[in-house]
């Protein structure tokens, strides 16, 4: 009887280990921070097919068209667009030619605005006394930095837009996923802008989807709050507001979002700063299997003694939706929680940004 029990126990261990999801992690950087992420992931970026169309408020998608509402790219009060990989070079060449024509038209039509152009094979840029734009075409992607008075919020002049454009031109470089620069500056998806100002304003939210488990999307955001009043007054209010009003707001099939565990508002630490988090079960009206998600927040008022320059909001979400698994095995409730806690514990401000 004892031997039989041992064999049954061993069998259960084998089943459990075979069902567990083994994830390999690598270090990625976003803004001023590094974090550990599963190594087989996709980054949500701007779609290539709509680059020349009017820019919507939330234009960032995964390559299959799944929209990511938590993604936002703003660098130093520049609206930042980074596209997916252009498979059709003819389309990319058309965009380059159209942009060249537009820039030359600006030079002619706004002669009183002191427009300066930079046109090279991979750099299309202008600055004037009203706006600046820097466009890089690198590795079959477009990186577009644009700012004007309505983004800056106050009157700016020719000298400001000149300095803004030239600092990006002089500091920009591409990078591969999981390549972490060892100099001062800010990481953007597949890119980096060097600079020695750790207080550069950012609202940078980058979303990643696990290729082996497309049901799971991870988003990390660094937000200096100068861009938006959307955040609540503190971390606890922001966490509650995310689940109450913003999570999957258009999904009429959600019956309830239930905070799990005790205490429900869990005290957490990211980058040595105190915050709160909530782990939830999403319950559906049609009795579909529940989904699970994790949201952690560190607010502006939580200080890290090492960082004297700024104390941005940090937000981490790890959301699982089994209906989007694309025939692959979804992560379980426990695996989603373990993934979130692993990433959360790894988030650190880069030494160059202290």
C-alpha cells in the first residue's frame, strides 16, 4: 500500500511539472528602467498599413491587429511613433518620398517661420519656430518624434525646437530587443535616445505579448505625470480606478471583476519604492471560464532615496485572456500571478539614470 501511494504521489508530481510553464527571462529596458521579461515576446507598435493616415489617440497594435489601449509613446513631450517592420520596401519608399515632398512644401509655404530641413537617406527632419519633427528610417522601421506648442503647453520659440530636434538627432540609435545600453539616456522600443538628463519627461507605456502564450499581455509604464491628468491621486486610487473603469471597458460580457486575496490592496515594492497591487478574477455573464489579471502601481509621492531627480509613476499590468490563446495553452491563474511577481521584483532604475 505504501509503495502504491508513493507511485501515485510521484505520478502527480510528473503531471504537475509537465503542466507548468517554463519561461526564460532576459533583461529589457523601458525609459529609465530595466526589467526581466520572457524572451519570446512581441512588442506592440504602430501599424505599417496606416502610417500615412491621421493619427488616432491610441494607435498602437500588435502585428495581428490586436489593439493595446495601455500603450503610449511620449518622449520629452514629443509624440513618438515607432512602426512595426515594413515587409514591403515599396510602401516604405513611398512614405519616404511623400515625407520629403511634405517637408519641402513646409519650407516653401512657411518661409517666414524659419524652417530648417535635414534630409538624408535615413533622416527626414525639420524644425521651425512652431514645431519640430525628427523621422528616422532604420532597419525597415520608422521612428517619428514630433512636437509643437499644443504638446509643450507653453510658448516655445525657434531656439527651443532647434535644440529639441538636434538633441534627438545627436542622441538617437537603434537597438535590438533585450539590448540594454550602458550609457545615460532613455530606452524606447527598438531604440534609444542618449542624454544626461535623468528628469526627461516621459509617458512611456510599452506592451508585450508572449508568443507561446498570446493570451497574456504585459505592460510597463513610466510616467512623469507632466503629460496627463488621467492618473488618480495616489497608487491605491489608481489601482482601484483601473479595474473599476478602464479595464476592458467596452466588454459587455463582464459580470464582475473580483479582487482576490487578503488584503485585497496588496503592499508591493518596485524599484525600492512602496506601492499597491491588485490581483483579480474577471467573471463573465455567459459563464465562460474566468480570466485573471494583475495591476501594480507606484505613485509619484513614493520616493527612492537613490534617485534625487524625479520619481515617476510606475505601472505594471499582466493580463490573461484565455479566449485569445490562439490554440495554445493559456497560462493558469497561478502562472499569471507568478509571472507578474517575477517582473515586478526585477524592475530597477538604471544606474545611469539616478
